[in-house]
């Protein structure tokens, strides 16, 4: 699904489903497009495509909520997690991209050592696509999200996207906060672990996603794998909360 207003991107989503779930999925995608909290689109495109390649499968990344109490603490903790794997320069580049006023359809790709921005089209970014859940993966994830009191589909969607992104060879880390002005949480992910922060989005920031890649990554095959390899989440890994001071045990 792609929704836009005056040719500007508003929202996008996708699912991998079996044939008899197509009708329900089309109608939930339409509702999702039309009820976007930021803007009501004037164009919604929904396309349906048969997947021939057998999807890759994996459990989710580990999901850790870091119970920070302020934006400042979230950003400081997120920086220290990223900098275990990514240079200071690249980390700051990531924050700068997310704080900018530009809205992208996908993620920026940044060299994890030099901080150089690499994706061919900066207004589009790269998209983690052809990703979905098996019934067991979906139920398990929804149950964990419900038990953790996180609610809604946003966390589910973000964990599924991150699981594929972390699986793709070349990804060293990720940072994301939403472009929805009212949605303040965000995450960083490294080493197949997704660290969620309850307050991550600064007021007035446009939001976005950044993928940090190792310097020797072949960009074409990286983007190809992100955008075209079918991938299903079929189970849940660990799902828990920690205080920021307990972080040393986990990174
Ligand atoms: P959201 O969490 O849906 O508000 O998305 C936040 C940002 O992530 C968007 O502004 C896009 O820049 C980026 N984004 C959304 N979907 C994808 C995707 N499938 N792959 C890569 N980046 C995405």
C-alpha cells in the first residue's frame, strides 16, 4: 500500500499473506491508509503480487524496552548502544538525518565508519520490503506486545521490519523514530537486538529511519536483499524491559 497527498509520501505498508487472506488484508490496508494520523491521502495505491521464491524465515530480534525517563536520557543511551558498533561520526550523522525536516519513504543508508550517506536516491531511501509474519509469528508477537503493555500495530510492524533488516548481511545498526508527530517512541537495533525507548522523538522533528552498514558492504546486493528477498517472521525471541543502568549487562 502506498498513500500520498499532493504527490508527497504519507504512508506505506505491506504484508505477505496466503490467498484467502487477500480480501481482508486489502480492506485493512485501505483503512490504515485513510486513517493516517498525520494526513489524509488523496491517492492510495494497493498492489497484489504473487511471490514465487520461498521466503526466508527467522524468529524476531530480541526486543528490549529501556525504561528511560526523558528524551535526553533516551538519546544518550541510544548513542552509547550504537557506538559499541558504529563510529561517533556515523552515529551523529544518523541523528542529524532523523532531526532534519525531510520526510523519506524509506531509510537512509550510512557507512558505519565514515558516516557517509550511501543510498542512490536520498528522497526515496531504501525500503525493507517483502516482509511478513507466519500465523505463529504474528500471534506470538501480538501476545508479547500485549503482555508488555505496548499496544497497537506500530511496535509489531517495526519489530518485523527490523528483524529482516538485521538479518540482511551488511547491516550493523539502525535508528528510527516515527514521522507521526504524536508518536514519541523510537528504537535503535544492533546485533539482532532491538532497544526500544518510550520517548525518542524530539518535538517538531520529521522522523525517519537510518541503516548503518559495514564499510565493505556491496551496496547493490545489500539494497537488493532488503527490497526483494521474501522474509517471514515465524517466532518470537526474548522480550523484556530493563533500566538504563542495567545496560552494561546487555551490550
Ligand atoms: P514509521 O515508523 O512508519 O512512522 O516510519 C518512520 C520512517 O521510517 C518513515 O518516515 C520512513 O522514512 C521509514 N520507513 C517506513 N517504512 C519503511 C520500510 N519499509 N523500510 C525502510 N524504511 C521505512
